């Protein structure tokens, strides 16, 4: 039940956040370059937004994969292995993403001449 | 009209792989798939094996797959089931072992059904008056009571392919029916049984079952309502 | 004896394909998300690497992929909302009407969201007043 419920909760929140992200980043369409991403990610409010966005998106995506896996695996031990793999994947990619979001200012300081 | 009917001939005592057999026959325009089968068996090949009984969509015996769609043979017009050129391929229900030709062993279907405690357990002792079921309960059940256990819904369900332990639309409709029966005292136990990894959480609101059901029952609706009920009861601590 | 039934699953139904679209788009987006995280992580390597990556993604093949992701997101989101609406408001009986509504919303969204991308892909620019 938890998987089912959280998939819907994350879906609703992600929908709202997606619209916001699209409005800020992609419309009107323009070439994405270092500068406009930098401007956004330097702002702590956007940092928080993207951190939450990332975590929720990863959860929804991997929970979705878990649903598919659940349809196809019946053996308990297989299910446990897949669950573990999904959690590890989530943790790794969350870490990768958060690193960019959180660490950004110092990178900017290094990258700009 | 002229039809070209193909049936995979098979027997669990015979060779491993079924062998297709095709017949050409002329039937009246309004003939049902069952009419065609009776014609085939009567005049073309007496060894063709299929189940049928009431011919009026009440016994649920003649379920099968026609051109890829699970149907009740007595209630399906041959003209509608057939493809262009009058080609009709009849196959046994999915996911169940074939006994012979179009007859399958439905043990798995009944096992899923039995698992949800499909009977009313009233409070002990004799009541003063009859056991009453409230009109609002009947309304909430929808058409769940009219299920004839034909097995078409389970055969149409794509989840049953990948998960043989999935309770399936029919069992879940029955669960919904009994959970809404105010006379029953085993409601919580039943909900706990249903609330498993192979219960209503496996349904992905595909609606194949609702489209296929010959009695017009909407199992997807029952399953969605069942999910809502279990979620509310678990979240409020009642389950 | 699964072979007695030549089609292992009942795909000749509308609901099956709608579900397949939702599932395939979901898996596609999930895969893209992981890829996307890796790419954005290149930011940490500094401006030059990022700009290099962005140049790669300006190529037509990638722009087409970008369009595909947008369409997938729209399809997945619209159908997801349809399922949630059915669940939240007990609308299973209105399934067909909801499918029409979903298709319309998705169509409009794809037209609005996809056209600029398509134009961009074709090297044209959308000049807004």
C-alpha cells in the first residue's frame, strides 16, 4: 500500500514542481548555458527547490520501477534484492545530484576566471 | 455467412504442442460463437472439446479467447468476433493449463476466489428476524453479485501474465462484495488477506477486465474502491 | 501449456495500450532522469566541460531525444492524473470519457510544449510578440 500511496503523493507534488521548473528554466525556449543555470543554483531558495525536486523525482521513478519489478517477481528473495538495488541506486544518484545543488557556489568560484 | 474457424487441438495426455485445425462452415448471420462450436462438433468433428451449458450467459461455462479477446461464447456474435474474411481463431482461456482443446483446468481461478473468504459469516446465535442486508450496501457493491465466475476477466488481465499469484479481478470483486455485506463478521480478516503484494495493489487500472466482462461488471471500479477502503482503514489505524 | 493461446496477453484492448504508454513513458523518463543527473553533474567539472556537453546536446539527434522526453513526460503525467482522478473521485464508470479528455489535454500540451522544441530542432526560432 505504501508504494501505491507514495507514488500518488509524489506525483501530485512533482506535477506542481515540474510546472514551476518549466516556467523558470525552459520557457521561453533558449539555449541552456552555464550562466543561467549558475544564476539559479546560486540562490538558496532554488537550491532547496531542486533538492526536493530531485529527491521526489528519484523516488517516484524508482518506486515506479519497483512496481514493474513487483509485477514480474514472485519470489520473496528476488524482491528483496531488487528493493535493495533500487535503494542503492536512489542513494547514489541523490548524492550525485545533491552534490551539484549544494556545492555549487564554490564551483562557480573556481570556474569563473 | 461463411466462417473459417481455427482451434488449436491439444490434450494434456497427448503431444506437447497444440496443433491448429481449421474448418470452413456456413452459419446464419446471428449465430453465436457457441452456435458455431456446436455446429463444428455436431457435423464436422465430434472430437472437438469445449464446455457449454446454459447458452444464456448465466452459468459462466463457455468462456474462451476469440481472436485474442476473452469472451463468453454463448453471448458473442460470431460475426463480431470474426476478423475480415470471416476468420475466427478460438483458443482456451489464458493462464490455465489446458485439459483438452478449449477446456482448461480452472483450479488457480478458484484458489484465488477461495482465498478471500467468499461467504458470509453472520454473528453467532439465531437472529430474531432474518439477517438483513442494507440497500446502501447493495448499492455500494455495484453489480458484484451478478458475477457468474466465467473467468473472462482473469484471462483478459495483463497482470496475471507476469504474476500468477495475483488474486485477479473476479476474486477482488468478490472481496469487495463481501466486505460491503453488513451481515458478515469476518470483514477485517478478509481485508487483511486481500491487502497483500498480490492484491489490489497489483492492479494498474488497465480496464481490460471491465471491457471484457459479459455481465457488465466493472472489476476495476471495485478494485479501486477496495484500495481506497484499505488505505483509509490502514491510515486511520482501523486495520 | 501456455502455447495453446497464441497471444500470451490480451493486447487487443484500448486500456492495455493506454497502460503500456504510461508504463513505457515512465520507464523512459526514469532512465532519462538518471542520465540527466549524470550530465548535470558535469557542472561540477567546470564551465568548459559543461559547455562541451551542451554543444553535444545541441545536435539534431539529441534535440529529437529532448522532444521525446517532453512528449513522454506529458503523456505520463496526463495519464497519471487520469488514474488518480479515477481513484480519488470514483470515476471508473467514466473511463471512456476520461480517455477522450486525457487525449485532448495531452494533445494540446504536446502542441504547446513540443512545437517550440520542434522549431528549435529544425533550426527555426519562435518569435513571440
